[in-house]
C-alpha cells in the first residue's frame, strides 16, 4: 500500500473524511493564458478569521471581507516584457496592479513555474536587480486533489556592485570588490481540506492548500584577499536590512476548478492559524477601498511623485502611539515606522530611497483599526 493510501485511511480513522462525499479536482483549465485578466481584492484587517483543522467537507464563511484595495493582473506573451531576453523559456509575463513588477512564467500541461521577475523589491533591497530562480519555483500544479503533498527547493544568487547599496560605507569591513544576495527557499504544499467557501458575491467548491515557505536571505561581500565572506549579521546591525535572515510564511490557498483566480489566499500572522490578511477573488470589479471606522480626517503625503524622501502629515489623531506603513499596490508591507502624535498632529519624514519605482499606499494606524491612507508614486 502506498503512502497516499495509508494517509487517506488515517484520515478516515480520524473522522476527517465522510463516506459518500466527494472532493473536486483542479485541472490545468485554470492555468493562466495570454490575454487573461484576473481580478483581486485585499482585506488587510480580516478580523477574527482562524483556519480550521484539516479534513472535509467544511464550510468557510468569508462574506464579511471588505476590500482595503483592489487590483487586476494582466497576462501577455513573454516577449512583451521589458527584460524578456533574460527569460528565453518564459511563456507569459504578468503585470499585477499598476506598478512596474513583471513576473515571468513558464506554463506546461502540469505546472506553472515562476522563472523570475523584474521591478520588485522583495528579494533585492530595491537595487533594481533581476532575480532568476534556480530551479524555477512551481506556483501551480495540475491535477490537484485532496491530500496531495509537494515539496520544492529553490534559490537565488544575485551579484551586484557595492556602489549601488546605500550606506555600504557604514559597514565596518574593508571595501569589498563585489557583493551578492544569497537566498535559499524551501516550500511545502499540502492539500489538507475541502468544502465550500463563501466570499463577498458568491460561494465556491474549493480545495484548501496549506503552503509553508521557509526563506533564508544572506548577504556576502568579496573582500581581497579573503574572498567571499558572509556579512549578514553586520549588515543587519549597521544598515537595518530587515529582510535579511530567516523568514517563515504560512498561507492557505482556496482553489476552485473553474476560477483562474484563487478564491482566497489567507496569509497568517505569527500564530500560523489566524488570518493577518486575505486576498480574494474580486466579484465586484467596481469595488472601492473599505471605509475605516473612526478614520483619520486628514492625511497628506508629499512631494508626489517622490524620489528619496516622503513627507507625511496627519491630523485629527487620537492620542497614543501610531505607525506609518507603506504597502505595494498588492498589499505587501515594505516599510514601517513607529511614531507619536503631538496634540493630535503627526509629521514624519520617511527615507524611501530603497523602494522600487511604482505606486504605493501610505497608511497610518494606531493599532485599533483607526487608519488614514493615501496613494503616492515613487520615481
């Protein structure tokens, strides 16, 4: 008896499978193709959503989600990308939102793989590098069935000139000849539940895939005559490069056999069970951003467009500590600064030199849901 059959018998024994019920199968009909436009919304404060234990059938009610932001993702032939020559085997290029990020994908009958991207700052400290994963990272598979388990490993090695790293002269090391970002990625996907998911505007039969990603990011410097040295700890201390080190991310993807968009993607907080944010299929294309209860009366960001420095001013604040946060148009947090108001007013100067060019959302929050927000362009 193979391992999958043993696992299924164990699930029956634990009461996680009910005889007479069937689960859907996800086929490659949901793989992206040239000309597709997918629609998403994001709720960055989803309340008390907690992921349920494995098994099925289950019913998940996400109908209280409210969009903090909405965007679309457009797919074109790979040759339409600005750095397509770096990805000669790519089938597609996708552009999420209105930013400058381009993701290069290879699509086969069994898999959609991410070859790399340009314009993002997640892996590159905003240095304008073009990451190419080795091997490519499998984003989607077909067919997908309940209790599927898949594991992948990948990595990046990104050399660059020390001259383009802000503050490199502050490092207590000899001037390096070269530097490189070194990233190791390990991902485990487990299809652990099935049932029906309701979101604003509709309900769908789904499989739930739990994705656990471990990512370790290191920084090396080539210093004559010693060669390559790991300077990660020194860089964290002197340059505040918070993306260095080890990071674990747990998401739950709710997949449907007819929708090219995942019906929902729940990113958990540090409990790995409670929802920190939820990206979901936008069934109301005209949806606007949600109104925060007790929202800040006035929030201004300038200059707009901004280059290296952004001024933030807010008024009508309740007393207490606040945070200034910056998100990409896809809802990824890229900047956070704690601050305090004075007589209901807040003024802050933010160093945004490390951010990639593109459209961002600046938000001020007091941790209790009170928030103001404003769009700005980094050029």
